[in-house]
């Protein structure tokens, strides 16, 4: 049904980016920043988020110049066949690493918080089954699913955060501190994982109904993400203080668990708290699977019918690779070691090079 109609609206693009960027990184982020920046952790998150709000405009600028193409056409046009293919293989590896680490981390979190007697591989299979079903139906299905899920999960999240805000002890934030240069650098690196969904901008422009207006839509979406994530880090600091916060494993989830639902018919509060991340992780993984398959089809110039075959291959690869880390800690360390470098290359360096090369080649063609 959806596979034949691959166009989405700008509103759906914004919702997709919000959910794609609101994954498991937000669960760990406050403690990560508090370890380095102390009471200035929320400022580090804000600076990092604003940096990536600006960085997101680089890819939208590339897309506005070549709206009918994807990363395959962009790289090969700007860098030639050899270097273009090298960049594409690196992009495929980026998608794979982002997907399998996100899957493993969330499966481990669900296992610890909700289903301690369920094997992690079973949880991973269930998550991948949902994500694969969305990916198989195409871009429009992802857009509509994100549009529906956003309002279902955002309202409970906002209510819980407001309840946390009421009970916060804001004296723990005082005296206010500014992060050091190392803290700012750490904030940008940590926020690069939050904004991992921006990599999908390499593929989305041919599927937009109004690609010329994508720049403003993407900027607003990343700015909203920045504000929400900064607010979460700020509230975690107000609830725990810098010393306790830096020792927490999942401070965001633990902070939200402090809210009591007394008088409400809710026997499993943890299900509600993880519902937002379940939706976000499934939407993000559906993007990894869909665009991973699309990348391979276009790289090897195959028929569109081959996309389903590549989708199964991508699904199997993400599932198998998710068991490379030994446990949650190993998966988290692996992501912190490699994800910021992938983000630096594919969200900063290559978009700048693409803009410079398109300008030069455009000038050569017009000469």
C-alpha cells in the first residue's frame, strides 16, 4: 500500500527527526555530561544541541542543490566513482553501527527494567520485527507511523516531566557553572549521538513533497530536540545534584520513576516510562533498515524489487552485529568511541565538501 507512494510532508519529516533523535542516548546523557561538566552539564547539552542545529543545515543546503538525488548520486557526482564508493561504504557502516548499538542498548535496558527473565535476543527480535515491518512499507508508512506515535507518546512524557519539575530541588543547581572547553567538547560529542537520525537526510529529499522548504523544517525540529534534551539534563541535575547524577546509570529513566501514579490504574509504571523510547527506537531502526537497503540497491544499480532482499540482509546484519558487545557497558563504550567520529565525518566534513564541490562543478558546467 505505502511502497508505491514515497512522499512525505514536512511535518512528517519533523516528527521523524524528533523520534529518530530521541533514542537511548538521552537515557545516559545527563550522567555522561555531569561527570565532566558538573553543574554546567545542562549548559554543555544546550551548546552541543545548538551546534548540531546549525550543523543540520549543512545537509539541507546540499539537498536543496540536488533535491532529486541521494547520498549515492551526491558522492559519485562530487567525488567520482572510486572515492564516492568509499564514502558510500563508510555510510553503510555508519548505519550498521548506529543500528546494532541502538538495538543492543535498548534491548538491555528493557531486559533490566521490565523483563529480567526474558533473553535479550528475544527482545531484540521483537523490536526488529516491528522496525522491519515499518521499513518494508516504505517512507510514507514511516512518516504516518511517526506522526501517530508522536502524539501518543509525547503527551505522557510532557506530563511526567512537568511532575518532575514541580518536585525538583533547584538549589542543587546553584551556584550556576559554565562548562570548561573540555566540557563543551564533551557536550558536542555526546549530543552527536542524540542527533544520529540526521544521517537520514542523505536519503530523504527525493521523498519530500516540498524539498525547498526542508531547511526551516529541519532547523525547527533539531531546535525542539535541543530544548527538550537540555530540559531533561537540567531536571536530572535538579533532582540528583551533580555528584549523585554522575554515578547514575540511567538517570533519565530513574528520574521519571520518581513520579508516583497513585490512584491511577497502572500496574506497570515502567511500561509507560519506556513507551516513548520503544516508539523512538523502532522508528529509528526502521530508518536504518529502509535506507540501508535503499543504499545498497542504488549503489549496485539494481532494480527496486531487490530492495526487499536487501532489507532482509540488513535486518540479519543488525541483529547479528548487536551481539558483538558483551553487555550493556561494552555496547555503550563502543558507541562513545566510534559514533562521534562518524558524526564528524558524515554530518560535518562531508557535507562541507559536498557544498564546495557542487559549487565548483556547477561553476564549471556553467562556464
